[in-house]
C-alpha cells in the first residue's frame, strides 16, 4: 500500500487508537506515515489555490511566451546589452557637446562683433570730441585776437598814437618779437605750461615764453668773489647790506638748483626719485619766502640772523661740516631738555630757565614758519655741497 493511500486512512480515529495501543517499537513508523500524509494533503491544497489564482496566458502574449534561453518565441529579445547602452550614451553626449560648442562659438562671434562696434563707436566719439575741442579752441583764439586788436585800436585812438603800444615796445626791448597765436599756444603746450594766465596779455605771454625758453648762464659768479662774499664784521656795521647779501646767496643757490633739475634727462625727471627731487625743491622755495621777506624788511630775529650769517660764511668757504654744526645749534640748540617738574607755583624752575637761555634755545620749535625755512636752509646746504664740492673731503656732510 502506498503512502498516498495510507495517509487518509491513518487519520481515522481507529488508526489513531491502534497507534496508541501498538507496541512502543512500532510507534516511530506510524508517526512517519502521519507526517507524510499531512505533507501530501498540504501540497494538494496549495496546488489547487495556485491554479485558481494564476491568470490564463494567451498565445498572443509575446512577453510571457519565451523560451528557456530568454528569447521570445517570435524571434525578439527582451534583454539589452550594456555595450549598446554605453554606445547610445556616448552618442548622446557627443551630440550634446557639439551643440554646446556651436552655441559657444556663436556667442563668441556675437560678442566680438559687439566689441568691435563699440570700439569703433568710441573712436568716432573721440574724434568728434577732439574736432569740437579744436574748433572751440580756434574760435576762442580768434575771439581773443579780435578783442586784443580792438583793445589796441581803442588805446591808439585814446592816446593818439599810431605806432606800437607800450607793451610792444617792452617786448621789443626784451627781445621777444611777435609770435603767431597758434605758434605761441603750441610752444606753451610743448613746455607743459598754461597757454594763458588770468589777465595776461599777448606781450606778457611772449615774455613768459622767452623766459621759459631763454638760455641761462651755466656758470654764475663764484661764491668766493663779488658782492656775495659776506664779511662777518659787516653784521654789526651794515646789517641791511648783509641781509641783501644773504638774500642774493639764497636766490643764487635756488636758481642753480632749478637749473640742475631742469638739465636732467626726461626719463630721470619723470621717475619717482626725479619727481621727489622736484617736489623737495618746490617746497624749499615756498618755505623760504618768509625768510626772504624778513631779510627784505630787515626785521629778522638777531640771534637767528647771526647764526644764518655764520652758516652762509662757512658754506661760502666750502666748510660744510662746520656749516652743518651751525645749523644744528640754530635749529635744536645745545641746551638739555628738562625732564621732570618744570612748573610749580608761579616761578619757573631752574631747569626750565635753560630753555630760554641766550644762544642755547631751539629755534626750530619757535613756530611753524621758522621750522620750515630752517629745514629749507638745510636742503640748500645739501645742494650747495654737490654744486660746489669742497677741496677737503673731510668737509663733506654725511
């Protein structure tokens, strides 16, 4: 008897009763038969359920009708190779890159054309501005020329003169002959000078051009000769004459300084060091103006006047180290600056009294104008030792 037929029979109460009443050595075989019966029944029930729920396939369903090797019965394939996917991706990438490159080239071409058009437009605008500027300048010069001619005509009618005016006579006297207006403007522009100053006439403009382009003497009178040589004994006898000598010496040094800076090469003059030297000279000339006014009026401080005379005497003798010592005594003095208590009560302390002691005061601290022209004197002294070097090398300032 097979297990399939024995299984249902073992489920009957009679068989169960017999199995329990059977001897112990036959019980394992009975249990095995029972388990096989349960398994066969469970498998049969599951097969029934599965056949009831599964959809019925039709012969036209190409996706379900496949062979065991994965190919469809009608000859197609439901799988795609990875190489085909990669190839399609590469083709799509190359197509996208070609499209982007063409768009980029088109944008670059448009931008280049726009830049060229903008540059051409700027060039046209610059040319137009320059042309308008030239026309405006020409009209202004023509108007000024007509106004000048009208002024001269009215002046001749008023004075009854038929010849040149006083300004023309002065220009002839100075050797500045008449010059065309356009030539004068061109000359002043070459010299980087303003083409017209406020209230300046044509004759004054010609004088200015002649002064800027005139030939200067390269070798002025030496310091050791002529009226510029200062005698220390004249300080007490004739201080006004000594003031004129000091004024002449400083103006000589300043003029030599200007000639030396103007004689430099264009590259050196336009360099950073060259511009600094020009600025230092301009500041020195400007800061020396208060000293020049004091010397012209003769109201300079006696102590400062004596020290400046001593400094210039040493510089004229080309003893620049001694002149520098005089400058140090003049500028910072030789009195120790007080440290500690200097003002207690209404009386000055002994340390503070030394600040105002005669011959020891620091004049560079008097006021701002004094400090500036004393520093300018030091700059003039530095230039003097390069323009007129001493015979003794020990007299060169460090």
